[in-house]
C-alpha cells in the first residue's frame, strides 16, 4: 500500500481535457499549478512547496498582467516623480498591455517579453523607446517579486536592444559667436550665454532662481529642474552643484536682471511663472537657430556638448569639466567626449618634452 501524502504535501492529476494539475495548500488555501506534461507540473509543484516552506508564497492567483500593471501604477504614483509616472503609464497603456495584457502574471515568460521588444523594433519604434519599455516592465516585475506575487523577474533575462550613441555635434567657435550675436537683445539672451558657457541642461536653466545666483562670488547653484511646470530636484547628487561663471555670463545676467519682470525665476513668462519647455524650444530656440543659420539637426542640448568640447580643447582638466556638467564621475565625461581627446595627445607629448628638456 502506497504511502499517503501528508496534508498540504501536494498532488498531481490529469483533467479530462488532458491538462495536468498540481494541487497544494499554502496559508490555508488550495493552490493550483497547470501544465501540459506531468513532469513540468511536478517540477513546478516541488519548487512551489519549497518556496512555501521558506515562507515565500506567491499570490498572483490568475491575475492578468494588465490588471497587475494598473494596480502597480496606482501603488507607485506617489513614490516616483510625476513625469516618470506619466511615462510609466503611457508605456504600459500604449506598448505593454495591448500585446501582453491578457497573459497571466505568473505565466509571463522571457520569450514573450523578448518578442514584444522585437515586434516594436520591427514596427519602427526606436531602440531608445524599447529600452524604456524594458525599464518599465523590469521595474513593474521587480516590485511583483518584492510583493511576493511571482518568484522571479522574467525581465532579468531579456536582452533589450543596444542603443547606438547619438553623434555629438558641438558648434564651432564661429557658430557660437554667430548664435550669441543673433541672440543679443533677445529676452532670453542670458539663457543662451549660460548654456554655451556652463553646459547646463535645459531644465536646469529654466529652473534657475535669482536666489541661486551669487554675483559676488561669480557662481550659481544648480538646485532644481523645471519641465513644463513640474519642478523637481536634480536626479543625482552630482547634479546638485556649484557652477563658476565666466565674466561673459555674469555680464549677461546683470543685463538680464535690469530688464526682467519682477519675480523669483531668472527666466520667466510675463506672468512670472517658469518658461515651459515646449514653448521655449518652439518659440525661442527654433527661430533663433534658423536666424543663426545653424544646421537643421542642431539641438539645444548640443550647446551643452559645445561648452564641454570648447573647454576640453582648451586643455581644461576633464575633472573640472565633469563637475561643471554634473556628471556622476569623470569617466562619464571622458566616454562622451572621447572624440575631443585624441587631438590633445600632441599637446601632452609636447608638454613632456618641455618638462624634460
């Protein structure tokens, strides 16, 4: 006579439709595992009972991925920046749920997620956007593991597409001079001068307050960013930094302060509110770029690359440039602007000859 199973040990049987079922008890509830073969169910049942003994019981309970993502978005809304949450919501609604929403959370596998990425690439979605899809689903599933809904994050073993590094296209000295000449008299002239001389990001410039500027020491503090009305602190500790201002920048800010509207923000609308990112790009940057005859593909962000490139070409220590840009460490700066460094090798060799002669 065969040994009877102890309560909760688990059992396996085959339904009339041929599907194999594993049954076990955890936390006082019957739980089921389904599979096409007895071997598959047996393996998964063994793993489930081991998890149960370790205190890890996963309670997805037939929840569809779409349902889980909706609950996840509700739960995380107050834990991340609003802009980040809006991106999560858009990615799940537009990209993830239409293809994978009906899949059970506990049945989702690596191949399904990988196929999602490939489908998006085949339909013209950029590698950068697919990488963001990956970041979103990986974060959602990481939380599902933390909440003990599933035993593992299947996105851990999915390979997102490689994102080719965008070509750095800094302006030439002549183009910079033309741009600043055209910007002379513009109500945002000082913003363009700061962009070229400090390499500050668009959001950092739009987030400047007069309290951040110390004309006595010739410095400013980067304390926040603004994007379409949303004010946030810098994302990293290195982003919160002190920037030394050139005389050109100080003069531009001084002139700007004499003709500005009263208010806390250095660059504001006529109502005293921060300038919106969309309005800035479309109503200021694009017309100015055209008037300065800059190449069509020139982005405002290229002014940041211009500042870094000009300083490195003048043999400013890369560590200083890195700190000015707010990079996490100097290796990031050297990686991005490696195209500038080969030309500096001759200067280094010449300096060594001078030192030893």
